[in-house]
């Protein structure tokens, strides 16, 4: 699914800034400021950009990968000695 450039996606941001100046002497002024800001995650107004994500998709190589993992798991399990909690 291609996403259109006209998708109504948006995020919100809020922030504030305060600043103050102190005159320490005739030739020295101290300026101090504090900035705070937060930005929310990008979201789509009508929930259309994530509709295609609910469809199951199988990668072309997933069967090969699963077989390889299963073979490696079997080889590793065969190397682990059997331990029974009821062994005397």
C-alpha cells in the first residue's frame, strides 16, 4: 500500500520559553532562559494509513528460515542431556 502525500497526518507540539536578565554591574548583565517543549507522535486523522497493517503478510523466505531454525534447534536440543525432575 502506498501512502499518499495528501494523507491527513499530523502531530502536536507544545512548548514555552522564559527568559530574564539581571544587571550585576554597569558592564555585566546575566541573561538566563529556560525552554521546554514536547512533540507527540505522528498520527493519521482518519486511521487510514494503518489499515493495510492488519492483513497477514508472509515473507517469501519465511518457510526456509523456519526450517533452518527448526534444524538448528533440533541439533542443539540433541546436545543437551535429559534431566528429569523425578530422577533419583
